[in-house]
C-alpha cells in the first residue's frame, strides 16, 4: 500500500476510541533499504491546529489493526 492511499485517513485507537491524528499531518519512519513504512509519527496539535508541544505519538506498522475507507484502527495500549 502506498502512502498516497493512506493520506487523509483518521487514526483511531482501538483501546479507548481516542482520535490520534490524521495522516498527512504526520512524519514517517521509512526503511531506506526497502522503502517500507515502519512507523507514523504524529505530532501533538491543539484545538486550533497549532502544535501544542514537542510530544509525539509513534504508531508502528504492527500496531495497525485495520485500514478502512476513511479510518485507520490501531491498537496502542494506554499507559
């Protein structure tokens, strides 16, 4: 699957239903040898779209449970 197919999808945590972000506002961790996506790095944004702080959420590829038409469901345990 290409990044273009994933962009603009909302990322939701299966654990508690929280919205983690939207692809397209994220950075990627890519394996330079294979070109495969290893993780999405989602910055923390405020209500008005401004970066809140330096905190980020990292979603690894193995945390993705389902990719739907508009949403990506991930399993990220709460700490």
